[in-house]
C-alpha cells in the first residue's frame, strides 16, 4: 500500500515537472527566436553570429507624444497593444523576426537568425501589408493612426546579451541606417535605402511581378551623408 502511494506521488511529481518544463519552454519561445531557443537548450552559452545580408525594419507611430498626452494610460496601452499585436500577426505570416519594441517603435528583421535569400521580399510584403492595415485603424476618439517605416539591407551581428531578462538583438551599421530610414521618412510611407531596393529588385519570385519604388533622390541622412533612397509604394501580384 505504501509502495503504491509513493509511486502515485512520484508520477504526480513527474507530471508537475513536465508541465513546468512546458511552461518554461513556451515562455522562452515567446521571448527568443525558435532557432536561438533551441541552441540555448542544447547547452550553448555564448551566441554571437554574423550575417552578410539581412533586411532590418523600424516602424514608428507618428505623433505618439501628442497621442500619449490626450488619452488615458489605459487607452494608450490598449492602442499600442492593438498595433503591435497586428504587426506580430503579419510578421508571423511572412517569416519576419520581431526583435523588440522600444516605446512606440517596432524593430524587425528578415534573414536572421535563419538566413533566407528572399529577406528583402519578405520584409517588403510585411511593410506593405502593415501600412495597409494600420491605415484602417483609429484610436478611441476616432483619430487615425499613421506609421512611418524605414528599411535597409546590410550586414549585422546578432546574439544574446544579458543574464537577467536576456534579449536577442542586432548590431551594426545596417541597424543604424534602417533607423535613419525611418526617422527621415514620412507618415504613412515606407522609406527604403538603395541597398534594400537593389536586393528587392534582384530577387525573382513567381508570385510577385513588381514593386513600385519611387525615387526620392539624394537626401542628407544624419550621420550618413547624402544617400539615394526610395519610397516603396505597392506590389503587383501575377494572380490579380
């Protein structure tokens, strides 16, 4: 009788451990990219990778400071949550890796941590759909929401930093340039570098006929000098 009781208690304890492991794994996957989480689980302690070609995106809510001053804290958080949940769902559809949110700014990448040849295409599709759906949103007082998006293609270093609240992040000039594309862009538009435009045009895809890239000419970019940039306007599908 005692042996059976001990066996039952052991089975219950093992079940609790399994459930705890599942919750822990789910939490890790919610914080870190799947590939990175798997590498940590196999025992890697230092994760630092270099990527020759990725596309990096920054998306920022226009007029956020003004918005935060005229709505309640609850409305502000609900608005941000609505926008970021929408972006997360689009990112999942196109295989875009969300890196982090910084205040009202959303940062994402394609081509890392899993390298992909079509990184520019994936991010272009993400950005176009994001702008389309964001235009249909309003805050609780009926005011429209506008987002400014910037994208650049280049080299980055990526890895895990920190012991507590560890985070997967990107570093390099490509990150800084993508941020500059966003800050020098316009409300409701997707501002891209010439490097991203070339990467997008060079990738042939059977489902996509063309993207409309509107030349903006040479503009002065803070910390970068004059750069040739474009506005990504639309894509035409062969199925249409």
